[in-house]
C-alpha cells in the first residue's frame, strides 16, 4: 500500500501512503478540477493484540478504529460493527499497480479502484 495512488473515479481521489517506524500513514484527498479537499487521514498500526485501521474524518468527533478481521496475501479487511457507516474497510492489491478499496455495511458497498502513480 505504500505509495501514491490515483482513483479511476470522477471526482478523482488520491491516496498517499507512507511507512513510518511503527505504522502506515495515509491521506485521502478528493480532486475536483483545480480544487482539492482532504477526505480523511488514516493510520494502520499494531494496538494491544492486533492491527487497527484508524480513520480520522471531519464528520466524526473522534477517529474511528476498525480492527483487522482477515488478512490474506493481497487483501486486508478491517471491521467495526458498532460504527454507523462504513462497518468494513478492505484493501486488495491487484497486480503490481492497482489497488481496490471497498467500504461497506448496511447492505451498501462502495468500491474504489486506484492506480499507482
């Protein structure tokens, strides 16, 4: 996941991921024409007894934690059943240059396809 990723959607979403000494840090930005808007700041780190995806978005007073429930060779799935939406976040690496992010819950699922820059 480390690197710069551009979505194939309109409006475009860019995700930037870097590895710090103890965690992955991500930033998601929406691009509309010449305007940009930070959607969320993200972190993946080890906490207590497992990996946690932490999403910090303006709509929530506090960052929301999603706990790793499934790890496969090319896919990570995080879950927080108590959160309104999304309840699940997953990232799946497709080949060397593509990444699919999916958020879902309550019979709704939104997929984003990213291409590495």
